[in-house]
């Protein structure tokens, strides 16, 4: 069907395998039964990927919305990517593409689920937007978000058509694309985890710790933002009291990677080995298979931090160095690590944080943190100011 082809192109699941697909039947059923909302099958499509990852698309009759989630090891209670709700075909396709992209990142170098954060403008309530391509009386405005109020008896195809028109209208209806007066990427899981660790250590920043999400989704009320700004400034003023661990390219003196405490950056399921950093240097350890999997494929920042500490504390250490060379081996999936002081060598996985240059020399250093070590600081500062100015919440997506 035409609608189906517009949602999933043939290359979308090239890295996985579709194991269940009732999507075409669902769309046909919607067209043939416009007055019913009792679709028999909850799951519309499932795609299986390496690492026991499943992308699942469902239809919820009660909400009249699509749900998307990525789960690991059949753990449906704790999805890797929090359940995403989609009102229309356009939004469904966009979110499915993002989920598949996140899965690819997980498979090549650890979880890198990005957190994009935004504050909506007030152009709509200030009557500064263009006219929508449908009856504007259908629009509802709440906390900066616009939705469409639809009657229960409206055919599903008409619903999708209206949601699609709304999406296209919001993209260019005012000077702010998608009506977002501030739209920034705060970071990936590691970046947010590092910021969370640094904020948690002083044990005095209640507002900051409460707003840092452990999953995609959620929002921060505008009323919280003055306290967030105050704590951000205090955090920056005392930041040099905290010491960070940095992986540095000795030739360029550029920082490749940094962390507050122990962190894992690569995991090999077959060989049960992990590569990571702590104050003692870069290490290769032999660790429990399930604990490593939970650590890499969990979107909860605090849980990942606690799992990392447990793994590093109990694992058998195979290699550790503060000054070493790394050479990419011919299969491009392994590297040769050589400690410069002792010439001890080990073959390990290719951590994604390393630059793709054949031979590089690195050192591990510790130094006080600076504010530019945490991109989230400036991002949250901009978002909080925009939220205070507009009165609209900060949304995490």
C-alpha cells in the first residue's frame, strides 16, 4: 500500500530482520473499517537486531496512537529507548528512523542515545503564526505544545491527514522552525552520565539532579528554571574542586574522552572483555556477560554508573596503562594496545571513542574539570533562560 511505502523504505531494516509484520493489514483494516477501533493485533511490526535487540511498533486503540520501543533480551519492562508515542504516519516514520539509528550506534560502539532538548515559542498565542491549512478551531494549546482536537467518529485516514498537515505547518508557521525558540542537543548517554556524576558528587544540587533525565522524554516546568540557573552558576564556580580523568592524544594534545569515575567504552560479548578508563589508566578486563550487557544497553544514567562500578571492582584485569600506543589491526574491528613503559601488549576491541588513525599514542591524565568539559552546562543555561522568558516547559526528547 502507498501509506506503508511512505513509512518504511526498503533500506530501513537493512541491519536487522523483520520477524513480524501486520502493518499493511492494519492500514487496510483502518480503511475498510473507519468506524471501528478494535484492532485485534497490538504489535504491528517487529525487527530483530544483533545483541538480542528488538524494535517493536504497536497500535494502542485507547489512545489511538502508535507506540515504538527498543528492548533488549526480551526485557519489555525496561526498554532501552523509552516508549515513543506517535500520532501520525509522518511522526511514526521519523521516530522509527531515529530508533534504528540508535540501534546502529549501540552495535558499533556502546549506547549513544542522544538527548535533544527544546523550549517552544509563544508565536501561536501571540497570533504571529501563519494560518493553518485546516480549521484552526481544531487546535489546542497547552504548555507551549499544539495538538488537534479530533472527534471520535472521524475516520482514521482523515486523522492521519490532519496530523500530517499540522506537522508540516508547524515546521514553517513562524520564524522558529517547529515553533522551537530554543532547540539544542545536550549530549549522548555518556555526556549526560558524566554531567550527572559531577553534579551528584557535591550532594547539594537538588534542582539539577532532579531535572537530568534517565531516559528520553519528560519535561521541566518553567517555575523550576530560576533555581536550575542558580545551581548551574554555583556548580561552575566550584567545578575546579572536582578532578576528571582524560584520554589525550599525545601528538595533538587533544582530549579524546573524559569521565568522572570508572567508565566502560567497549564490550565484546563473545570474549567477555570490556575496555574502559579510571584513574589508573586505560584497562581491559574480563567481566560477567550479563552485567556488561545491562551496562551497555540501558538508558538509565544512574543504573549504568552503578553497574560500571560493580563490573570494574570485581573483574579480572588483563591490561592497564597510563601511556600507550594503539594500532588498528587488518580486520578493522580489533586494536593492538602496547604499554610504552613495559611493552606489555594486548589485542582488544576497537573502542568508538578512538580516532580512526592507524597508529596513535595516548596518555591518561587527571586534572580539575573546566566548564567547557560539560557542554550540557551552556545548553541548560540557554534552555532555562528561554523557559523563563516564555513561561513554557523544557522538553526532553
